[in-house]
C-alpha cells in the first residue's frame, strides 16, 4: 500500500468516527432538552392544577398517548396509507 492509500483510509476512518461522536452528542443533547421540557410541563401543570393527582394522571396520559399513536401508525395503517412515514417511525 502506498502512503496515499494509508492516509486516505485513515482520514476516512477519522471522519467516520467524528461523525459518530457528533451524532451521539446530538442525541444526548436532544434527550436533555426533551427531559427539561417534560419537567417544565409537569411543574407548570402542578402549579396550575394544584394537585399532584391530576398532574400525575395528565403526565401518564401524555406518555401513554405516544405508545398508542405509534401502534396505530405501525400496525393497521402503516403498510396501506402511510408509506411516507417510513422515515419517521422506526421499525422495531
């Protein structure tokens, strides 16, 4: 192998590793933002309702609606109507 081939392979590997670290950082940053927004909503709802009971069930309703919506998109309708959602709904 020539030096050019070794250097270009090394540069490609470094670029790939830098991109992977960048994506990982962005995912962690987005998770922190989602958690912060979730906490803000919970505190705001608690202040508005004055009840832990109502706030707790409202937060539970928000969390369970994501699971239900994902099931609706993936199971009965996904293959027939929603082909364009293939990039937004992950296949598990």
